[in-house]
C-alpha cells in the first residue's frame, strides 16, 4: 500500500525541523528524533512518485529491506553557489552503512526557461500554473538489488528550498539558460543546485544560503509491518525406546508456514503434519526415530517475520542385549603321535541365543590358551595339527558367537583349553616289495607295493645292474613312477627305497627294462615312374625306436599294392601302365610299424622308355662381357666325379664371374643311376667375385622327382638347396605357364656384395653393436626366361648355407649368423659353428635369400649371474633373439606377454618381418608388435582367439606357449623326427594334464616329447601357469638345439 497520512494508516506521523539526525531501522525499531520516541514492530511502506515531477528515479511500490542502520549527517556548509564563471558542483555526503541513497533533483517555477542537468543529460522543467514556489525531491536507496521502504518529502516555505533529512546527494550540476546577452543568468531566475534553490536579484548578486534555511520541515511517515510467528512449547523430548510424536502449537500472526528444515535441509512434508484449525504442528515419531541422539533443532520456514525454532532432545533408553558367550562342551584332548601321522583335534560348543559359531585355532610353545600364534585356514571345529616337527606343541581354539540381532556387543568369545600334541620320531619303514618295470617310448613305468609308515620313496637308476649311486634319480610319494627322457634301446635297472622322518629303508628287489618303440616316420619320400613299376625312395628315420629297423613297407594308391624292402629305394612292381600312383612308406622294427609317411607326388607309369634332350640357355641369354674363357666342368654326385657341364669365366661390370652350366641329359642319367636323395655338388675352384651354378627348369624338375639336393661349393662358402625348394612349377607360372621348362634358366649365385651393400652391412653392424667376423656374402636364386627375371627370396623350409671362417678367427668368438635385408634391417638366423674338412665353418639355416655374415655379439645381464637359466639367457641375448628390460637387466622371473613371446619366437626362428593388414581386431598397424604378430600368423605359429582378438598384452600361459612351440617344430623340421607316441601316453605322468585345454593337448604332448618343455614337477604340468622370461629363453634355445640349428 502507499504510505500517506490518512486516518486508517498504521503507525504514527511526525515532523522534524532539524538538519541532522540518526535513524536505526530494525525488526524492533526505535526512532529517536529530538525528544520524541516512537516504537514500531516493523517498518514497511511504499515510495510514491510525485505527480508532475519529471526525472524521478523511484518507482511506486518498491520494498524496503529490514534490519539496516541508517545514519544521516547533512553539512550545508559544503554547498557551493553558482558564480559568473558558470555552474559548479556541490556534494552533500551522508554516511549510511549498507544503504546507498541517490537523489534526483527537479526545479520548477513559472519561468519557462529553467533547465536541470542529471546524469549527463539536460532537461527542461515543466510549466506549472501554480505560482507558489515548491520542489518535490524523491530519492532511491539501494541495498543489493532491493529498495528501501521510506517516503521522503521536502516542502517549500517562502520560496526557499533547503535539503533536509537523511539523504545523500549525488553531484548534480544544473545550468539555467536565459536570454541575457553575457552571463546566461536572467534576472529573477531560480536554480536548484544540490538541493538548494537560489534566488538571484540580478546578474551578479545571489541570495544568501544562510538565510534560506528557516521554516523547512522534513516529514517521515512510518507504518507498522508484519509480526513474527511463535511456537509453544519451543522444546520437546523424544525417547527411541518409547517413541511418540513431537507436537507444538504455532501462533501464525498473519504469516504462513512453507516448510520445516533441519540443519538447512527440508525434512519432507511426509514427516510432519500441520493442523490449520488447531494451529498445531506434529513431527512424526517414525522420522524422529531415524535421527541421532542429542538436540535436534528444527526451523519453521515462514513467509515473513523471524523463523521460529523447535528443539527436540532425542534419547534412547532401550535395554542393551549382548551376544551370549559360547559354552565349550568338548575340549580338545592331548595327543601323542609319530611324525607325519594324523594328529586330529576337536572342539564342540553350544550357544543359548540365535547366533552363529565360528572357530579359530592357535598354536603355542607353552601350556597356555592365550598369546598363541594364529593358524591360517584353521577355522573349523576340527583341526589336524601338523606332525612333521618332533617335540611338543600346544593348540587351543577360540570359539566365537556372532549374533547380529542384538543391540549390544554382537560377538562373544570363549577359549578352549590348550591341548598338548607330542610328536615322536617313527621307526624307519620296511623295504618296498614286488618292484616291477615296464617299458615304453623313452620311458620305464615302475610299480611296487605300498609300505606302511612310509611318507616318500626314493627311486635309484643305473645302466649297469647292481651298481647304484648315492643320490636317487627321483623322490616320489606314490607307489608308482614313470621315468622319462630315457634312450630307446638302452637297458635300465632300478631299485626303490621307502623313507620317513625315522630314516630310509633298505633297497627293494631290482627290476629292469629297455625302452623301445616303433621307428619314426620315413621322410623325403618320392617316386620315379617306370614301365609298369615305380621306384620309391626315402630317407630312413633318424630314430629306429630303440631296436633295429628290419625293413620298410611301401604301399601304392590306388590298388594298395604292398611291397617290403630292406632299404631305399624299393621297387614296386605289378602296376598298371599309364596310371597315376602315389606311395607311402612305413619303417618296421621288432615293436611294429611306424605310422605311414606322407604320400609322394603322383607319378604316371610308362608304356616304354623315353629320353629328353638338354638345353642350357634361355632364348635370349646374351650378356655384355669380356675376357670369356670356357671349358668342361665336373660335378660330384654322391661324392662321385661326373663330367656333366661347362664352366666359363668372364668379367662383367668389373667383377669376375664364373658360371657352371649343368648338362640336363648327363645329370638325369647320373640321377637315374644313383637313385633317390642324391646330392649334386658343383665345386668351383676359382677366385671369382661371383660364382653361379646354372640348370634349366627340366633338370631341376628331374632333381625334384628324385628328391635330390643341389650344392654350390666354393672356398669361402657353400649353398645347399633341396630341389623341392625351387618350386619349379610355381616359378614357371610366375613367368608364364606356357613356356617349356627346358627354356627356363635357373641360376644359384654366391657373390661378393657391391660396395653399397658392404656399406649397408657395416652400418647395420654399428647400429646393432655387433662385430663382423667375416665379409658379407650374397646368396641368390633366380629364374630367367628371355628378358623376364624372377628372384626366389622365400623357401618353404630351412635352406643351409655355410661360410668358411678364416684360420685366424677364434671360433668361440662367433655368436650367430645374421642376414642384412636390402632395407638395412638385421636379424639373427640360426647358426652353429662346426669343424669340417680341416676348417671351421658357420652353418647357417634360413628361409630367405639375402646378404649373410657371421658376427660376435656377446651379451650378459646383471641380474642373471646366479640364475638357473643364465647360459640360455646369455646365448639367446648374444644371438639377438631376446632383449633386456633396461639398465643392463633381464628380469628373468617377470611374466612375458603374448606379444613378447611371439616376438621371441619370430626372432629365434630367424623369420623375416612381414607387414600387412592385421588379422586381429586388437592389433593396430602402429603397435610395436604389429609386424611380429603378422609374421607369426602368416607362418602359422599363432591363430588368436575365437572373438578375433590376439590379446597381445595378456601374459602367456604354459599351454599357449607349448602350442606355439609345437607349431614352430613344423618349421624347423623337428616335428617329423619325433617318435610316434599317443597324446595320452605323453600326458599320462601329470596329474593335472586334464586341466589343459583340449585344443592345446596335442601341442603340449609334442613339446613334452621333444624335450623342449617339461612339467613344473614330476606330477604337475601346470598348463594354466604363466611363463617367465627365463623360461622362454630356455624354450627357444632347446627348440633350436633339438632341431640341430644351433649347438
């Protein structure tokens, strides 16, 4: 409502006629002016805009903020008047804590030429018809964003206006514009300056401000505001044991209740009720029961006035109930036992409440049921005390009752008596009886009768009957043992002794057995067709199974014609002419027949004999050369000298080139006489920079049919290639499958590399921190037809090269052979140093062609000096197969990831890194392991998981590693040399073999049979266990050693 002086106005009205006073505005206010005191419960009201007063800055209806101190001091002495030089500013300062007042003055009279200046803008005053002199001045007070609630009126008397009351005047310069020609102050003009009206009598004289302050009145209208609400009572008590609602009466005093809060947070309207008829508020007992003990003060949020509070004191007199202590009905009894006999202790207890019993056993060195040592895992009413240590030990149980339903202590404990367990030394067991020995493949199966009182058995082995060493070969706990890793064909003898803590028995009866098995599978099986017959050649198995091979069985398909023979080749007769046949071979010994070999390639039997002519050159074989010499060439076939070609030496691009061209007809005639598996050696005694052996495609095809091997041999190197590795049919298809094989020229080259290649190798050596021991040598194989040339860079199996070491080279200073690819990358290739024909040579096996050398790269690690795998780690590190983990360390016991394992296998096998689209969803092109994983995948070492991932960062398990090792054995050729043995027999010694994944069991069996990986113990395979870096170093070394690729 607007504040005025009407009869229904709330409050009182007063007039003040002095220039300085103080007002304190509070919720309970006292206004002191002169000697008059007015009490009001609250200030409220509105500000009214004055009709006709332009420029007013206060809007009617704004609200005053309660509780402010207002201190007004007006000093009129600081007012400055206008002078002839123009207008000036005057400021009245009022010190007002927290409130800021701003006054906009306005002046008017009957003159039409009065202007005011406010906030940078000139305004012309309105014309009023009333001739009395008056001015309304309204003001605005700011507290934050709110307005005060005061109406201030300045009244005029005798035409003189003086600012009075509690205001602060902002500097408001005012200028009067008139028609006077000089000073712009017309005669009789009025001007308002900072709250004062000046009456000028002429252009140069002004009224005296000191005489213009009489009869000035300031009027304040003060009205009462809203009252605060109150609560009766303002306190209450609440007991959780006897809960009851907390109720209070509320005197609203015109206000409304909006919410109840506790610590500033609403308690929610569902937790209290308000009876608007009875004016009572009830806080529900269900809510009070959830609060903590002590005083809880609730605030009643009202729309006006002070918010009342309601304090509720919460207590809980609920009686305390604790868990019942257990009663031990059966105490553990003292025991006396022999060492390693059962020592069974038992305790029985009951409780009188609804709790649950638990147990914990303790051991003690004294007869006391306190201060003992907790025994981990001994948490049952029964406990088997250990009996391995001779002497007396005390044991007691702490029985605990746990009852979560009580409101006091929810656990109670009772301790049993301390039971004394005395362990005595037993008598030594008697000797084992009825020892028997049964043979298997590289193993002997022992069985004997169980001995009472024995806790272990010691197995002794010898190859000389009756002569046994002091140390047992194995110590086991069962009355059976399989001795593995034996040599087939060697007799072994055994005795067994029983033992316990009391000692060891005498030896059992002696039992002996000789491990034998069927022969391994014949390899390199091939066939040459004849007239109604075929000549089947093969390589005898490396392993005869421990007993002599008595013959070979060759079977044809179709027809299943079976022929036996005592050695290769075997002639199979009775075949249909012009019919395609394949053949398999089995080796036979006293134990039986080996599994069948792989089938030969198909051959077609003939009706009559035929021959073919030779051709040693391709259609366009011309080369720019000088100083060419030519003469007959001799070759060796299985060590026999044969004249079968031409040798020529020429100079090409500054290098001497010696080429030996083999005559196809003579070669085929010699091969027919020698049979299968002939070794054709082209010896070159020349100092030429480049040595080339040359055959046509038809000659290579004939060598392939008889499974012959071609060897180029110089003083510095040899290159030995099985004819199948030329893959002559695939090579012809690359050039054009319509060409005749005799027109395809195959060249095998051993050459000194160019200067650029030598520089590249030297740079690689410097970057790889290894020393070149011999100059690098290029090994290449090419197929040429006319102007088309294809280089064979990849083989399906290892191809052997040798590099002769100079006489002044210490063979112990050779660590490995390396291949340097055209892009400068260097990689290890399996290498061993052997003494042959009076010289040391490095034998290098690789799947690729490129530039080769041998290097010295010794490497040791600071944390493997006393490690069991030190030798393997140093060997593989020196061969650049494995790297350290930094700071000269190897971290041998650290688990290895699947990506790291793949990298070690790729490097160990000497595989060339291949790049391509990843076959696994979690292997990206930018990952460091992308190349090695792709290479391992393309070489069939890995296959990944069913979801398409490889999981390179996961630690690899033993079964995963063994599967990859078994696949690597296919590359090294070791798999074909393993003796035939069932998977079940290989896994049978291990109690946890069935825990291995089914997909892994075949690979595990192969890895075990090859001796590359063994069990973690005699009975434990641990297929799911993780593999350490040291174990991987040993695995890779054994794989290469057992494949005869390194020493």
